[in-house]
């Protein structure tokens, strides 16, 4: 193949890629998506996000904080997108309704399924837990033994934290791997709401 033929071949490939990109950008965001990102492609991207973050931090806590920050950037956009697709004009500002929205609508948008459970702590009334028995983001992620305390789910906790903040229910959100029988990757997203949020909930419940 001559150099001119190689150039022409590359131009054809570039044109095809451009057309695919244009078609993707022309799709309305309000329409429910039909195409899905392959899990292996997502896992590769997520692994690169971890690698990128790991090269810019000094320890495990800093790494989780970095992933949480990246997740928050995604969370703001996911809330806007899901509200648009669900034709919702008002954000949920009550704790339980907001958590149900995350547990169902947001989880389906991100992982094509609903979270496995939503519970309130029996010990602390300001704590709630969202559980995913088989989190997609951990399927191809292997945590080294020397980093056993590291939870890659910090990215998801960032998504949840951003949505809670946007819904006027600020909370400290953390991710914990809690293995169970037959579910070694079972992950619990723990939300601890600010004191002001819980006081507001009590006032609303009492009708004051």
C-alpha cells in the first residue's frame, strides 16, 4: 500500500468515526438510552481512573477522597439527566423520598438495576444504608493485599453525596465492602446526614 493510499484509508476511518460521534451527539438526552456501555469497557475506564488518582495521592484515605471527588462531579450530572428523562421538575428535598430516588432511578441509570436494599440504622437515626450485593464497578477490580482497607466504591459514595447535597440533604457518605455468603463484593453506601437535616425532618413530620 502506497503512502497516498494509507492517507486515504485513514481519512475514511476518521470520517466514519466522525459520523458515529455526530449521531451520538444528536440523540436527545430526554430519550431513554437504548445502547449500553459494555461492562469490560467501563471496568477498564474505572481502573484507569483509580490508577490516575493513585499517582496523585499519598495514601489510601487520599485515594478514596479523590475518587469521591470524581464521583461528585458525575453525581450532579446524573441527577440532572435522570430528572430530565423522568420529567421531574422538582428535586426531592425529604430524606426518605430522596433516598428512594437514588436507590431506584439513579441506580438503574448507572448500573441497569435497582440497589438491593435501603435501610435505616437501628442505632443512629441520622444514618441510612444503600446496599449493592454485586456492584458492577468492582467486578474486574482486584485490590492488593497491602491495600485491603481501600474501597473503590468511594466513587459511588461521591455520586450519592453530590445528589444528596443537590437535594438540600447534605450528608457524609462513605463506602464499605461488607462481604456476605456468596457475595464477596457486597458494598454498603453509608449516609450520615447533617444535624440540620434531621432537625428539619422532625419539624416537617410534626407539621410545624
